[in-house]
């Protein structure tokens, strides 16, 4: 069975940071997306696709915007229950809120409950792919991959490894981190839509021996991703300097142990030295901007313009629960606000790129997810551009799609997400969609 989605469509042919945004965006006020076998089979003008595929089941979304599903490139599903906890900076916040909550994931049933809750919240906000840190418990990894598989979602995740500067019940060892991560990688990586990421939390919670062990595993399995944190706050950077007195900088604590590479994904990356920027660019690594988290716990202002100018692949993320929202719309709004404070106003096309194609490229999944193009998985989010009275009255005055979309980016939330498709199957539908049955075969 073929499915045809009708509505306004938005897609990209290239990166709007490296090319004029109006040269690499394609919009159609009456567009169509044809889905077959869970993938996008064709994109074009809606009436033309309807005529060419009369047997397709039609979902007519009217004036709503049909776009690629959002890709959250860095978050912590075990922190879902403690999102928006008051008043701490990074290190105190970890000790006060994060570690006590993560200790609960020794219970596989609790891990499964929170994993399902997190994925359902993500889908309700239009996010079709998550990249998550788990806890030191292997069952926490199993729980989130199993929950994603049940929903047909692409999922990137890994066991979070820590062997120091953490509570006793959240520590493993260098050997244990290697053994558990290898077993989980062998079990999950490439199974269905699962991607494994080797996951040292960050240098302060891993001894050099553990970092070396995980670097050795990555050398053995370079097809895996590697995710960690980098240069989020000044006190954290000073702590790293004390713990690694021989390191040239924070990034060197990873590089010296085999944890810097093209498939590395480094969250935050706010306060980087010039050498660190140079090395990230040289190896082709990715960084991930987490704007709601960076403002919520007072980390600083990410320099998007500098990263993109150096050609560093950059994703966008909620960083739940340091981030204060599950919504990639709210995350885009925060990225815009930080860009303004940095002196660079991001265009709506650039914001939408970051939340979809940019994050997908950071995860080495460009063209597969976050992409409204032929051959990509049909992970699609449909946005109501008049979801609240405030947004509706503003978008009614719009002369262009961008003028209509920007109020939803700045003021939208889960109410703006009309429908979500995962691998071509409707996963969320908050507003009844006009569905026409397929025509019988002649």
C-alpha cells in the first residue's frame, strides 16, 4: 500500500549555513510526499502525485507543513523524571538530582517505564530520532532500544561509563565498561534501526584507564559512534585541568585515549580553545548545540557561526533533563536567542536544518533520517502553523512560508505537532486528518 501525504512541504538540497538559504530550500504550498515500504518514494506537487498514484491512500493535511521528523542529537532519557529541577549548575546539579535518579535504573522495570515515557513524549513533540546517554546499567540500554524498536524509531544510545567521582552504586570499572559496552554493541548495533554509541560520560567521571579501554573498543569497532560531553562550563573545565595536568586542553583528555575521531559526537562544546576547534575540524568530528540546557544551568553561549565557518558538523539537541523542554521547536527558539546574543540571527531555514538534516549528519545518518528526500526513511512531522491563537493571528499576516513558520518556531510546543509518521506509519495524530481510501484497481 502506498500512502500520499498532502500539505505544504519543506525540504533541503544542501546546508543553508554553507549556501544561500533560498538556494537550497524547496517549498510547495500544495505539495505531496509519497510513502512506500516505510520510505519516501517520491516528492512533488500534490496534484501530480495524486494523479500518478491513484491507488495511494491519501492523508490530506491541508495548510499544515509537512517536514522531516526532528532529530534530537544529545539527551539523557534517564533524566526524564527530573527535568526542570531547580537552581543548580552542572556539578552540583549532577550530584543533587542526576545521580540519585540514575541509581533507580538498577531496576529494569523502572528503566522500561521511563524509556517508554520518554519516547512517547518525544514523538508527541515531533521528534522521531533520539540520541541518548543511558546509565551504567546494561538493562537501561536494553530498555530504550526495545522501546524504540516497538515504535519503529531510529535510536542512538549507549551505556554511560563512570569509574570515579560518582556514587558507589553508579560506578563500574575500566574492564567492566569495556566488557559491558562491547556486549551491548554486539547485541544492538545495526539491529533494526538501532545504532550503538560508546559512551564515557565525560572525563571527570572516567579514569585514564577507563578512557583508554573505551578508546580501544572504538578502535576495534570504528563503525560505532562515540558520544560524550566537552567544555560545557568553566568550573568543569578547571576540574578537568586538575584531573589531567598533562593534557593540552579538555579535548586532549579524549584524544590521548583514542576517543577523538570522525564518528565522535561531542555535546555542548561551548568554551573551546583554538587548538580544540582545529582538531575537531581536522578529524571531521561533530558537536551538538544544547541551547535550552546551556541557558537553564548557566553554561554559556555556543558559537554557532564559528563552528559552521570551520565546517564542523553541528547538531541540535534538547539535552533532556539538563535541557528544560522535550520540544525541538523550543530548542530552535533558544538557538535563535543565543544566536542573537552572539550577534548572528539564524534564519528559520537554518533552524529547521539544524533540527533535522544537521543533526542527522552529525550522527552520520544524512539522507537516511531527518531528510525529506527520495530513499529516506519516512519519519515525518506535520506542523500546524496556527496551533494557538497567538501563533495563528501572527501567521495569518505572513507573506511567505518563512514568515508563517517562524512564529511556530518561537512560540510553538507539542500543540503545533499535528501528526507524526515513523517509517511511514502514523505514530501521533492529535487532529483528525482527512483520509481518502485508495482507489480500487481498474
